[in-house]
C-alpha cells in the first residue's frame, strides 16, 4: 500500500505529484527495524554531554484531514510532552550521555538541545522532524523520521522502554551518537565550557559577557577563561544547580504525566490502528465493487450494441445492468461505513484527551501549572534566579535573562 502522504497527492496533476514525491524523499527517512546502540562500558564523566529536549511543537492538519490523520488537539498536546519524554528515556538507557532532561523552554544551560515537531501521529504512523544543536550554535542535523506500527508493535511494548514506534526513537538516538562520536575530547570539553560561560553571561552579562564571542557564522567561541577559583563564577555555578533543581522537579511531573498517559495512550493508538485497518479494508472493497459494477454496466451496453436488440440477449443485458448497479451501490454503502469509522477515530481521540488532566505543583513557594503556563513559570523562575545572583554578588541589576524571552 502507498504511504498515506503519497495517496493524499494522487488528485494532483503529474507535475505537482512529482514535486510532492521529491519533497517527501528529500527530508524524510522511513525507519527500518533499528536497535539502539548502547555503551559497552561506562563513559568517562569528562566525555559526557548534557542534553535538553524541548517540549515538541505540532502542526495542524488541513481542514477536512483531521479524521484521516487521527488528529485531536487534546491528544496532540499530550503527545508534545510524551514523545520528548520517551526520547529522554531512550537516550538515558543508551549510557552515552550525561543528564538528559525535558525542558519547557530553550535555555543557555545545556550542552546539546533537541527540538522537534510532530507532523503526523496516530496509532498507525508517526512522522516527526528533529533538530539537534549544540551550545555553540552548531546544528548537528535536521531530519524527518517516519515509522509505521503493526499489531506486533503493540505486543512488544514496555512502559518507559519500548514504544510501538521504538525504532524511530532508536534511530534518533543513533544519529545523535554518530555525530557525538565525531567529536574529539577537546571538542566535548569546549562545549561543556561554553555552556557554563553562556549561563554565567546570562546571569551577569557585565561580568562574563567578555569571555565569549559570537563569530560571523553565528556560532559562539571562547575568547578566554575565568580563573579556576573565580568566586563570581562559583556563585554562577551554584545558581545553575538551582536551575537544574527546578528542571528536575519539572521532569518529575513529566514522569508522572508519562506514566499516567501510557495506558490510555496505548489503547487509543491501538484502537486507531484497528479502526484504520477496517477503514482501509472497506475502502478496498468499496473500490472493487464500484469497478465491477461499472464494468458490468459497460458490458451490458456493449452487448446491446453487438446484438442489435435481440430478445435473448436483452434479458442478459438487463441482469448485467441491475447487477452492476447493485455492485456500484454496495460500493457506495461501504464508503459510507468507512466514513463512520473515520468519525469513530475522532471520538476516540476526544475521549482520550478528556483523560489527561493538568497537574499543579509547588516549586520554591510558587505554583507551577505545567500545561499552558509552565513556560511562563519557567521564565519567572529564571528571572528570580537572576535576582538572587544580583543580590548575592552586589552587581548592578540588569535586564531579564536573554533566554527568558519567548522563542518567538
């Protein structure tokens, strides 16, 4: 069967179809069965890079395509947290990385940042675009990954370890590892230093802004380093640890959310797969019946023409017309059943979205709601850290931290 993306373009002209197919082939990798590459021995701490995975973004299907795509806004909002958290779990299990955290916003506090967009997601297919960039501004890769699930995919799942689309997560992890392995030890040491200096410069630009320079290509490099016992730098690193504490608290919430989401999400996706298979089968049968019906009617017309209205053939002709019309009608009825299944998919998505409730938690005396307002709370937290640092060091208050601004 052709991929759904390809089938969707079949109504276009040949030139547009060719353009669409070339576009799909250019950026998208259809993932094959893939095992994650695990570290065979413990990686030295100095060679580990910390990873921050942002909550994913999502595209909205064109009007009328929601049912076919299994799209539901509440489900997609939940997936935007579920998918990065499962990627975090997979990265951690490989043993090749330092701390791996899901972050509500991009910040200058991590060696490697992963961002992603959900292009299509349901129980049958997952298509995501992933961008990996390091702290210097160097983009490791931007790639689209597409995977399809089968009944067997759902039989092998393990919460926290194996998703029905696990091959896709493994492929992302392996691509990140392949790039990391091209870095020499001095390169990794440089990334770790830049991340510390960028955080310090964010807290106190007057004190630390001169340690880094931004090159013509937009990448950061180190001009010089502070002294190993620089007290201002030591304070900045203590503030950094407090920032980690909040993000770790946020990740505890994401972990609970992920655990609570696992079972209803698995049921929703598996139900979608069952509905989609039934829908595809009905569409196939409907098309076959319509073709047979039209062929029977055309055959009757041809028979009439060749026999000049002979009464013996007239009865056969009438039977062929009636039979052809019935086959065409049953084909139309089957298409209606397929539409009923499409509506059922929408209802399944809506019922799943109702199962996901936001959770509120207390952080440093502040109430943080992680759905919708987590980003605002995180910005407030970074501003608070900035104020704490100014109070501790006696520096002149500066503007709010750069990464506290909205990504837009």
